[in-house]
């Protein structure tokens, strides 16, 4: 193993991701799966970092200004929810947290990612990180980013009237002017549309946005708001670096009673004069036809986590992203990933079937769907680059690794992982979970050898 592999591979390292990524070589990562700190929602209790500094500047930091967040640090490094019991029975609904300081000489900002005074500055800092990440991603690599939105004036963001002092607003860097303009453009109670702004910034920077995935959370947190609907989803953006990239198609079980055989229920399409038997004759006994290409709405409940970290990925959410975007076999010599080979494909043509449905009696959009659907029939093996070298698992990078959920899934899929995080408590937590996942996989390998 090389020096950077020994230092970073299959562990969470306590380092600023900006510095960690700089130590990685170009094109060494197969996939990126991450969720950066959401803007304006919580204080992680991390030491402030310097952003946008000019080399050689002897910084003169202006006044620190404060903003409201719903969640805060109380008695330790682990953030807590404001509605949870706190020491002494106090429940601080709105706690002032630092939104950093600006240098009056060069305009640099000192603070924690996600606590910037403006969303423009937050997006700017995210793009600095992802521009460097793009360098270490392979040309055939992809990137999944889960990011949430923020309401204005809801008590969990920048709803206070004076987040920036008059003195600080006059500092060089014109941050105060941006802040005042932003306040006029954003009305109270409005979503900031952070995910959309981030996705646009990424495509402007040359990334290709392939999908906008909806993570539907059936067990979402209840909302006390009575003048809007409860938000029960988050977005996951699927980016690629180039038009051609490595991707393993994922399947899901067909939904709906019209896709099942022998059901006693009448299919909804029957009301249009086409019976269930007519529909079934277009289906075959092949098991593969019971599945379909995975859709973009993923109904995955949040997963409880007993440790102090409260913003963990769900293992079930990471699994399809890692399966689709990170290869299990990468040639040690040429770096090419193996791909699955299928014996043949089944193409189902529904054209004649749909013609039996009158336009005015179209049910569930059957007349408006694609006429043909092609599904892999039988997996028979993997491609081989011909180098006659061994294969390693692809590397997935999580620059905001937290409790190491991406690393746990990577271990279970025989893939490699690199994680960065600034919170030492989360680093210890993540490495413990990854170590346990390694032991579990080693036991399974030993059991498999005994069975053979």
C-alpha cells in the first residue's frame, strides 16, 4: 500500500476534508457518497475554520455575530435536539450560535461550515470542496449528495433581525451588503431552496446531473406547523463527472396488483375493457420480469442510532447508491472496473396491448407509457480487462463521514472507504462501527470456506 492508502483507507480520519482531499492523488476514487452539514440548522460544536483567506494576510477579525438555531450543544460535544430534556429541565428553543467573523483586511471568514451568515456563502464553500473532490474522482466515477433545505424565519435559521453588526457590515469583502440584499429578496416562512441552488451550482461547475432522487421518510419527524404540509422527504442528487461512467443497474420489485399473477383483485385496467388475463399474456414466467429498473422515489425510513450522532445516514439509503456507483472489482494494474454480463435480454412490447384501451378510458397512464421495456434476462459473469492481475474493491469517499455509515456499507460490499470528519467523537464512533463491520465480513468469509 502507498502512503496515502495506509493513512486513509478504510477508516474515518479526524481532518478537515479540504486538507484531506489535497493529499489524495488524481482519479483515485470510484464514487462519492456524502451529506454535508445542512445550512442554518444545527451547531456541531466544532472549532471555527478559516475560509477564503488571502495568503500572507495578517487577519484582523471583526465582531462575531450571532444567529438562531433550533439545535445546540449542551454539556459536551454531542449536539442535542431542542425538544429533548436537558440538564436542569431547561429546554432552550432558540440558542444563539456563532455565525463567524470576517477579516477586515482580506474578507476571509472564520466559522463552521453550515453556519455561514448567508446561503450564498454556504454554497460557495460547498463548491470549493466539491471542485477539489472532482479532481480525485475517476473519469468514470459518480457522486451522490444528500442535502436538506431551510426555512427563513422559522427559529431554526437566520430569522433574527440583526445577524450582522453595523461595524462588521462595513468591513472589506462586502458581506454585509450581500446580507442586506438577501434579506429583501427572501420573505419570512419561505424555503431557501438550498438543494436546488446547490444542484445548479454543481452543473454550472461542469458536473452532469443524472437524477434527482427523493428520499421518502415514512417515519419523518412530526411538524408543529399548521399552515403547511409536513415535509417527509429529502433530496439526493446523482452527479457524474463525464457522459460515460461506471454504473450497475439496480432493480426493484414491480409494484401494483396489475403486475402480479393470480391475484383475486380486479386490476384497475379492467374497467377499460381489458381483462387481467389479457394483461398477463404479455408477461412471462421469467423471474427477472418481476422486477423493474429502480425508480427515483426511495421509500426508506430513517434508522435509529443509539449513539450521540443524530444525523446518520440510513444503511438502506446508502446501499443502492454504493451498489450502483462503486464497483466491487477494479483491476490493480489498469484500474478498469469489471461489469456484469447478461446472456440475453427480454424486450416486452406493450404496443398492441395498449391499443385495446380507448384514449378516453386510459387508466393509470398505460397509454402514455413507453411501448417497450428491456430487462436483463440472466447474469452469466463479469468482464475481464485481460491484465491477468488481481482485483480490489473500488474506493468510496465520504468527506463528511460522521458516524461512518458509508464505510459500514462499503465493508459489507467488499469495497474500500475513505472518510473525513472534524468531530473526534464521531471519528471514534465511525471507526468502531467500521471495525465491527470488517470483523463480521471476515467471519462470513471463514464460514464460507468451511462450507466449501
